C-alpha cells in the first residue's frame, strides 16, 4: 500500500479545495508511478496512479466489443482509466526534428493504435478524421488540441472557411475524444511547454488519408497518411 498525503491547502488559490489524503493500492500487473499534476494552474502535487504496460493496454483494447468504438464515451473512459506506462512505449517511439512521427502499435479491422512523437514546437495541420472516431491520450508530456468549426467546405474546389473555437490541454490525467459533430482540429506541442510529448491515438475505423485545412488561405485538400514505424520497426 502506498499512501501519499496531499492534504496541504493551496496557498495561492483559495478556490482550490483542501486536499484529502489518498491511499492507492499497488496491484500486479499494474505498475504504480508517481505522477505530478498541476492543480488550479498554480501548484503541483504528486500522487500514485496505476499505469499499464502498452502490451496489457492492447490486450484490454482488443477485448472491447465492436459497439464500444461506435460511440465516444466508452473508449474515452477506457483511456481515462488505463493510463499507459511511458517506459513501455520505448520501442515504439521515433523522433524527427523536422516533423512529428506516426508509429503504428496495433491494427485490426476495427481500430488502429498509433503513438505520435512531438518535438518541442511541432504541430499537426488542421485536419479531420474521415468521419471516423478518434481518441487521444498523452502518456508523456502535454499537448494542446485546437478545435475548429467548419463554416463551409467544397472539396471539389478545394475551398473552405474554418473558425477556431476552443483549445483543450491533454496530459497524463486528461485524455480526450474528437467530437464527431465538430471533428476538425489540430494538435500542438507549444514551445512554451518546453518538453517532448507522446500521444496515443485510437482511430476507429482505420483510415489512410484525411482532409487538411488552411484557415489562412481558405483551402482544403486530401493528403495520404504514412507510418514512420510499424510495430517498432521503420516503415
Ligand atoms: Fe487528429
């Protein structure tokens, strides 16, 4: 049994509630690690959380029924409840200073699981997911998801108008799902975060192309997607 006392009052923000003591069990084969979280934007604390090796994560993912991938909440809750142990991802990670990398971990007819590695300052294009569901977790570092509303789009003409809506942060404690009704977004590892990040993406069903948008130029167009590595080996 590991006990972490977090009962200290946040002195900077009185709106933050007092912190109660936590008792968390260490259950094999789960791995418990100390993770530092930021609360109310001012102070941080350390608590013990169960972290799952990626192999066990895949085993559990494969047990989920097909119906779990047809709506958002069940997979989002699965990611929330099953944080992945960062060190178990090592063989799947690759880094490129010019572009983020896409690393395939698992693929079935139902879903694909990809680790994306983000150097400091890297970002994706604004894109959609071909009407497929997408869930994201961030076992390493922090990332921002910037969401957009499509005012109009004409794929034949390659024209579009999009407007930024909201931005959410993803980190080890906060996975997220793409809203099927407003699926256009991009992922950013801002320079001010000043650390590498790795995100895990579950796409259902798998797809190998997507539409990218330029808010500045009012354009959109389809691009092909590629894996940098597959099952731990270069593509
Ligand atoms: Fe995406």
